[in-house]
């Protein structure tokens, strides 16, 4: 073989070997730096949660059975639809990134007088204090610090918004909230089978800005009300029972209290608000049971879809007032009734 050809083949083999070893065409994997944890604890270790936003504070703690309740309101549990997942959120958020190892000018990040502060107390006595400072210019993150540590982190702003809402709009059960009468859209009385077989539905409702009523299945139309009497006898009832008492935080069998699946129900409808600010019709339903032995209140339960159903005692004056409206709906005129019509057999 020609010596020149041989040398060329050797050179090609060397070049191929070098390319196979170095592989300049191989893509370099991107180095991903995991975001550091702001703090991290386990859910079962958390015993107390306290959130301050500006000048308002709300606190939650576990009772003897490890169930969450509002601090200072024994047995009043936060509403499940709002509280579900909240403790998990407070086990510790992942930060966007570490901004500084040490903050020389806390005022620059809104940390000298932070609007939002969170205290998480653990079962072993430890306490985690978190302060959230200013929001970044893009609105996506808070500057945050953990008490006792110098590091400054970026925390997603949604974490702070969820916590602030606990203060601005506490997740109180619907039956506990005292409402402005002007916020109520509807009052309904659905007489159950436990009341002399009178299974009817009387509905008071604002229609075109005017309060009207109709007994469904009996009346054929909506009828206006005697507003002078409605303002005195009806409107005060719209704020709900004032002075209700929580007797038991959880009851499995309500029948000893005269409360059954089809017991008389009193419903208050009002405007609700989603996390995104969208209004919808919301409400609370009370199932009314027997009078208590003292005769000053009715046993009742609510139907809020909660995992734990409490036993309540509603003031007798409120329940009797609602029942009085059922007996005399304050119609401005006698409504047309279905029994007033004759249905002729055409055969």
C-alpha cells in the first residue's frame, strides 16, 4: 500500500478517535439549582397558627382531640372549604431564591414594619416567626425572613395573600357569622314532616328590589308584603339568631334532640364571594329540633357540608319569630291559591 495512503488512514483514525472521546456535539446539560426551603416542618408538629396583617390578628389552635379551632372560640372550627390544606401550606413554602445572606438595610425590603407576620408554634415548644416585607416590582414575590436568621428570601406573593385572607376574611362557619340585614337576599321556611304534616315551603325573597313572598305548592304567584309590619317583624330576623350557643362540637345522632333528616329547615341566603372576587349566592340552613328543658332555646344543626356537625341552641325568640312569619306571611293582599281553581274533566 502506498505510504501516503497509509498515513492518511492513520490520521483519519486518530481524528475519529479524538471526536469520539471529546464529542463536541454533545449538548451540555443545564445545571438547575433547587430553590431553597424558606423553612420546613411537619404538619403534625404544628399546634398554633397566628397571622397578623396590619393591625388585625387571627389565631388557631388544636383542641384536646387535635382538631383545629379558633383561639378564644372554644369548639368553633374553621370552615373546611377554606381551611382544608392551610396547615400543609404553613409547613413551609419553597422560596424563589436566596437574595442575600445578610440584610444590611431592612427598611429597603419593608422588613422594619412588615404588614404581614406569621407565628407557627410547634408541639415541642419551638416557635417559627416569619415576616413578609414588600412585594417585588413585578408583584410576583414577597421579601421574607425567618426570625433568628439573617438570610433574605423571595417568597411567592400568593403564599402571603392566602395568609392575609385568614385575617381579612376569617374562615368562620356560616352559622357563626352575624350578618347585616341588608346583605340577606332570601329567608325560607320549609316545614318538615315533624310539624303536623305541614310539608310546605314559604319563601321571602327580594325581587326587583322589593320584598315578596310565595308559599310554593299553594300560592300561584309572588305577593308583596305589608312593609310597615315586615320592617318590624321580619327584617330583624334576617341577621340570623343572635346569642346562639354551641352545645357540642360534634354529634353523630341528632334524633334525641328532635332533629331528623326532614325536620323543619330555616334558610338564609346571602351573596358570597370567591377567591377571585366573583359573587355567588351562598347561604346557611338550620334544621330545627325540640325546645330545650329550660324552654329558652331550640336545638338545631346546620347543613354546611362540614366533616364535624355541631349541636347548636338557637334563641327561642328568633325561632318563634320565624315560625310566626310562616303562620302569617304579612301578605299585602290575599294571594291566589291553587284550590281556588276548578279543573274540569274534558272527557
